[in-house]
C-alpha cells in the first residue's frame, strides 16, 4: 500500500496493491501495520449504495468531527473533501478525485472537513471507516454548489444532481 499526500495537508490518497489474474482480483483494503503510521483509529464502518447522479453532501459533524477513509467497492464516484476549519491555512480549499472499483484508491478525509460525493456509474457502493461514531445531533452540511468553494463537480457526466431534501436545504458557509 502506498500513501500519497495531497495539496491539502492531512488529506491522503491510499493506493492499494491489486493482484489480478484470470479469476478476478485480490487486494487488502486496510492493513494496520502499514497504515497506522498515517491514519488514526477507526470506530465505525458505513456502507451506502446510490444510483447514478446522486450527490451526497457536503456533510460534517459540528461536535465530534469525523475523519473518514472512503472507498468504492462497486462503481465510481467523484469524492470531495472541503476544509471548513476556520483557523486552517487551507480553509475553504477542496480536493477531489475519482474513486472506483478499478484502481481501488481510497481517500482519507481528516476531522474538520466537509465530505461529499457524486455517483458517476449506474450504481455505486461506497464504504467508509470513521474515527468517531455518527452523532445525529451534531450533523451539519453545506450546499454542494456553495460559491465559497467553486468545486468542479463533473456534472456533465450525469446531468442535474439528485439531492436529498436535507441536502437541498443547507445554507452556504458564512
């Protein structure tokens, strides 16, 4: 496994070694002895399935912020991390990349970031490990198209995004 830094300190891309043969493939999605030096301890593992065009996010927790290690077990998404830490030199900056079931890269998003993704394939199964448990009383969000971030979502690939009612109601970052 290789761990790559990004332009935003703390946001990491984890690239596993994929062993392929005529039967299919094998990879290690998490290996503590290789990743524990780069990543914190995880306490919760989530799995969501979405159809093409669904855009989930941008989500965060106000108290007990979560770090997330995100991977796609089926399909493809454009995954985004936005720094919303007001005291950070990279405040309002974002990092995005395609995660899919071909190269199996993972994205680590540290606490203090908003997270969202757009499904590019017909169906996508997204799994992510979290550093703190989900706290519904602490949930927060920002519009995916908040002008403070200017995220380059690949909407041309899927058309108008499909949003939840909750995600339609978030207000921009002040």
